[in-house]
C-alpha cells in the first residue's frame, strides 16, 4: 500500500502563525496574475516520472489515499485537480475505497470549484476554519470571516461532500475557556465527519514567534483541553490521535498511514516522501526542492536532468525506533507490537528494555500493544525521547 501527497504551495496571504511551506504568489506578469497552474502540473508530472524511475516498485503498490495539501490547494481550479488525478491514475492502481482529500481555505471557496473537485474524484474536504469568532479570526490574520467559515461548510455539503474535516485551533490570543468551547460547539453543530483540534503553537520563522502574542494561562489551557475533549465526546467524536477526532468509520486514512509508519510518495515543492524498499527494508526519506520557484525551475532544466529531489537519505537503524515512535505514539489506541518489526525490519528485542522502562514510568500501557497511557499522551515528547537513547 502507498499514500500520495501533492503539495500546492501558494496562499492569498501568509498567516502570522504558519510555518508550512506556503508562499504568496507574485506574478512576474501583472497582466496575468493567476497561479502558474499549467507549469506546476507539468512539473508535478515530471517529478512523478523521476520518482518512479528512482523507485519503479512504487507503481505496483495500491494507492489507499491521496492528499492535496498546502498552501491553499483550493486556489487551484477543479480542472487542474482533475488533470493531476487523471495523471496519477495512469501510473497507479487506486484502491476502490481510496480517500482523496483536498485542503480548502474558507476565504477561497467557490461553488463551481467545489463541484468540480467532487466531480474530479475528490471525496473528502478539509476546511481550515480555525475559529468561528470574528475577533479571533482577525487576530489570526485569516482572510475569511465567521460567515464565510459557515458558508464554506454549506457549499461543501451542497457540492456533494459527505466526508468533511474541520480544522479548529485553540489556545488563541487571550482566548477564554467559553470562547474555545463555543468554537467547538458551533463546529459540532455542522456535524463534520472529522475534526482536527490543534493547539496554536508558536513556530520559529513565523511572525507570532518574533512578536509573541499573549496566550491563555496554563490553568485556562488545562480547562480548555479537558472540557473541549469532553464536549467532543458528547457530540459523538472519538479522539484517536493527539489532535484528531472522528465519527465512527471516519478516521483519516491518509493521516493514519503517517502515524502507522506507512509509506508515502510526496510530489510538489518541499514535499516529503518515505519509501521502504521491499527487499532490504531500507527506509528512504526524500525532500523535493522547497521553494516553488526553485521547484518550477527544474522544469526548464528537465532536459539537463536536474533533479526535483533536494535530499535523499537512508534512515539508519539507530534512528528507526525513535522515528517509528514519534508517529505511532500519537495514536490513542497505539499500534500492535508486530508493526514495529514489520515497518522497521528490526527485532522487537532491540527496544524491549525501553518498553519496560516506559511502562515502569507509567508512560506506556501494560497491554500487549505499544500504547501510550493518559500520562504518556500528556508527556509525549519525554516518552518518544526515551527511544533516542543509545540502543
Ligand atoms: C496547511 S493548513 C490548512 C489549509 C489552508 N492553508 C488553511 O489554512 O485554511 C493546515 C492546518 O494546520 C493548522 N495549523 C497551521 N499552523 C498552525 C500552528 N502554528 N499551530 C497549530 N495549528 C496550526 C491549521 O489548523 C491549518 O488549518
Ligand atoms: S492559509 Fe494555511 S497554509 Fe496558507 S499561510 Fe495560512 S495557515 Fe499557512
């Protein structure tokens, strides 16, 4: 099995908290301010050709999910998304239940685009709502207001999307407990199938990191986290990952694949890939050229065989346990013990001592799984770091 990630790197405006590989598009031709869709699609196609030449086995693996992430993929037309999907389906076999997600910013929603995405095969939309509160949206520098957030949800439903994720953030600037809970109540009122509830983090290289805004005190955060979790549970959402909640049978297949340490091929500017070679179980990590301009420049150089790949590293055995745990331990129900050997090619005996230590510290559950306890989820970094010890 394999997942595909397609990065579409442009946004209308850079949000002050965002550290994603997203860029405001500055057209070299003022008469033609639209995104360079055609060139980018051409580059994605050549990027895929190069990846398949490097790893020919990939084309035999069934695709279980495709994710168009950004940036703001909803800036691309339905026709463009359709062309990318058609091209991918010529090179891969898609599972009949393949989940195909596209991220959309409520400030860039157009009815006809949403219908066209659905028609092109996208069957899941992820809306970057963040908050329904007008003041908070302003402070976050979002391009949409509360009404547009709600309209985006109705437009998505009208366009035929029966699998919706809403991204909501909490711990916003001076946010009170009642404001955070109100955002969740409004979100639940729209009955999305999935809800991602992120704690706003101050990431290096962002404006918020340089000019640190006043965030809620620890005791308020504690109340938000506990009461928010309970509220979501009451509305029928089960927490299955640190920040992910889903209705039954609606866990995100694409994200689950990351957390279960599955393989994925990333296409587009700055896209990451993780590819395990079938015979030697070597884990390769690739990163494509990050800046959209550098990435697009590879198009002109394609005849000179300049690579889209900026970095290609093999994960050494020493690093595998930590990399595996960084993902698997985010899952509330953890993973089967056998997954460790299956994914890393290492014997379980290699981490047995650390598993025991983590159980002793009440960070891991004592069951026959690799499963964090409540305390383990709360101190996830400490738990994961145990696996970086010399083993
Ligand atoms: C690539 S963005 C989603 C699509 C679109 N670009 C948008 O913002 O509407 C992915 C999500 O990550 C979350 N996110 C981004 N920066 C964050 C931060 N600093 N802390 C917490 N969550 C963040 C937001 O909820 C955002 O919707
Ligand atoms: S719209 Fe999304 S990807 Fe773009 S800058 Fe804002 S948070 Fe980042």
